[in-house]
């Protein structure tokens, strides 16, 4: 049995992870940490009934007391870097779903994980469909190098652009450069800042935030006289759980830092 602690266990994603871990026969849910709902039963909050495991405060102390094999983190962009350092320093393997880590921070965590012989896995998106959307986008990019991304999320998402949109742009740009594919000139003058989106690797990303959305993305490729759109919709947070469970089971197999679910598929 792999003993799993969930950080952010009472959140939208964290409570789904508590349920998914509880329902998996190879995993044992051993602890939940958050900043609110302290003392409340994590199973009741996740909708699986009382598990006798109360939500507690303080990740470091929880690691000392519970000694889990793996921590799954779905908290907030503000705290994820510190959380990741805490886990690595405690020698506990980690699966990170929280977005917002910069490439520099990932570099620091990679070095620390290597030094402490710990594994950390980070995925901006745990859904299989989203991973395939990125893979297909990489394949199209050398042939249709003119591309823009629209990502649409619920209005409670704290960061913009989404981690998935940034990762998609990074992959498309790498594929374009490897093929030496040339983009068409963009002749538009922006009379209002942001009208053409925010650029990542020279690819405009447009972030929509509205109640009703879960997590959606469109990758729009344009050619002369033709358009190709790749679209992915996560309409339920359940879509992320098979990827999270896979990562929990595989994280110890790859020492150091691993980035992206495609590494486990
Ligand atoms: P959420 O509902 O706000 O959940 C975050 C939880 O973390 C809340 O319960 C929050 O408590 C708690 N928290 C805040 N600070 C904490 C700390 N220092 N220690 C422990 N717990 C803390 O957000 P969500 O929708 O679940 O999303 C969480 C993260 O996952 C976001 O970064 C989101 O972008 C990302 N995400 C990733 C994927 C993926 O596939 N990788 C998919 C969906 C979402 P309070 O409510 O009291 O602040």
C-alpha cells in the first residue's frame, strides 16, 4: 500500500483526490492538510463518509507525524514552491497539480530533489485528453506555425494564463523551431494593451474567466485558406483523477523532478 497525504484536501481538486485515493485498492489515504476546515473529517468533506482522519494545519508537522510515502498537492500558486521544498527536505515524494511554479523554481526543486534523492512529479494538467491536445499541437506546429491559444476556466482560478496554456505554447514553439518553420507577419497594431493576448514564446494566449467553465482550451492554427482547431474540454474534475492516481503510483520510479504526464503514459 502507498500511504498518501493530500495537501489542500478540502479544496475542489483536493477533495476529489481524497475520494480517488480512498477508492483505490493499492493506496491508503493517511492525512489531509489545509488552512480552513481544521478538525473536520476529510472523508466527510470529500463525500465518502467519515474516515476518522481530521484535516490538520501545517504541512511540515504533518509529514513528521504521519510519515506518508507520497504527498499530493492541490493548493495555491502562492504556497506551492514552499510546499514542494518542505516535502523534498523531509524526503517525501510529491505529486504536484498546483499551477504557478516558474521554470526557475522548477530548476531549483530539481536540484534539491536530486540532492535529497527524492522524487517530485509536476503536471500542469492531469487529464489524458489535455496531454493528447498538447501532443497533437506539437505535431501540427511545424506545418501550420501560426497559432493562438484560448484557455477558458472558472472565475475562481487564481492564475492566468493557465499552466496548460504555457506548457502548450512552450511545446509548440520548440516544435516550430526544430522544424525551422516560419510564421506569417502579424501586422495588427494594439490600440489597447492586451488586445492581442499575453505572449508566451511569441504565441498569444487569451484567458477567459467565467462562472460555468471548468477547464477548457482551444489551439487555433491558421494557414492560407484553411484553419485547424484542436479543442479540449474538462467538464468534470473527475477527468484529472486517473492521471493523479497514475502519478502517485509511478512517482517513486523516477528520481529527481519529472514534468508532464506524458512521461508516465
Ligand atoms: P481550491 O478549491 O481553492 O483548493 C485549494 C485548497 O488549498 C483550498 O482548500 C485552500 O484552502 C487550500 N490551501 C490554501 N493554502 C494552503 C496551504 N498553505 N496549505 C494547505 N492548503 C492550502 O483550488 P482548486 O480548484 O482545487 O485548484 C488548486 C490548484 O490546482 C490550482 O493551482 C489549480 O490551477 C490547479 N489545478 C490543476 C489541475 C491539473 O490537472 N494539474 C487541474 C485543476 C486545477 P482555502 O480555501 O481555505 O484557501
